[in-house]
C-alpha cells in the first residue's frame, strides 16, 4: 500500500516598505557622496559611494523580491516565488565583487600617484553615512536571521557602516599626519570588506539555486529522527532542498508496518511533527507497507493534505 501526501506551507515578508524607503534614502546619499568625493578628491569616499550604490541596488532588488515572495503559488509557479529573494541576493553579491575589483585597481593607481584630499569633507560625509546605514540596519535586523534576501541587504549595510568608520578614522589620521596614501589604502580595505561580505551570500544563494542540502541540516540526522517514529521500518530516497531562504522541502519513501490507512495517518502526523523541528514544512511522503514491499502486488492509496 502506498500513500502519497503533500503538505504545503507559505510565509510572507512584511518588510517591503522599509526596503523601499531605505533604497530611496541610500540613492540620495550616493549622489551627495559622489559630489563630496569629487570635491575632496577622495577615492575612499568615491569607493564608498560605489558601495552605497550597490547597497541601493541591493535594497531595490530586495524590495522587489519581497513583493514577489508574498505572491501565492499559481498554475505556472506551483511552488510560488520563494526563490526570487535568493536570486536577488545572488545578483547583489556578484555586483559587489565586480565593484570591488574596480576599487582595487583605482586604489593601487592612487597609491602609486597620491593626490591631496579634503579630510574635513571625508569626516562629515562618512559620519552621515554611518548614521544612515545604522538606521537601515536597525530596521532590517529582525528579519535577517530567517530570510537570505533580507540578510544580503543587511550585510550590504553593515559592510558600508564599517567602511564609514574606517573613513572617519582615516580622515582624522590624514588631518594630523598629512599622509595622503591613507585615502587609497582605505579604499582597498573597503574593497576587501566588500568581497568578504559578499562571499557567504554567493555560497548560500548558490546552494539554494542548485537545490543543495539546506544549511544547518544533516541528511543523516533527519533520517534517524524519522526512524524513531513508532511504526516506521525504514526511510529511503530522501531528498531535502530549499524553495527559498526560509522554506525547506522534503520528499522520501517511508517503509511502515502493515496497518490500515487510519493508523498510517497517525504516523504521518508524527513524522511531520518531527520534520517541523528541522524547519521542514513542505513535505511529500510516499508510504510503502512492508507487506506490499515484499510482494509483487501493486496496492496503493493516494491522499492529499493541504495546509
């Protein structure tokens, strides 16, 4: 006897408005920072403006992805739009890597041929950047732990806030030492920070897009936990993947003792309770009764459960 059960669960993001105003504020600040960087001849400020521009792009894409993720599944996108946020995170991270490469090149050129910079302008603009990015980080921190899309945007902001702290320290150092190479050195440090913040996002988003095992879940641990359910003989053909950053799916075959369908429904509920502890809420489980598995007969019952 075979019982095929599908359980569906969807979550919705409520951070669209925060992402929208954050992207608008960041874009305005990019213009201010570019003008200030040109007037002060500061490569560090211009590098930070480039980082801020990718931040704005990240926030725009994150807002768009958040709105897509909230859309329900339909007859063409049967799993919904969970991966829109993951794809946005991947694009954001790749963009950051490209920007960092440009910053490294320009920083090296400026180290070889240093130019005088306006340390006062650097200090004022960097302080304003720190305040802006700190405010955006505070507005996103609650959702960053369970949404890769929001986490990518948050890390963008964190990286830029740290960059602003470095620029403030550099501006003070330039004012008191007169060493102009500090400015391009800071830009190279900011570039390294950009690469560091982007790398984890690239790895995690690629894992989701390639349907790898979700981070923090061990296949053996899930199998062992399912086998502890009374009536379960064995678990095989187990597959676990992520629909999005906070939605995991599972399909498998479960060999159970010979029993009527009403009794197997109890096993199903217990299995799903076990799987919920792994944050797996979308499951397709095919039951195979031991008696049928040992025979050549084809006995099957198909049941569908929607939540």
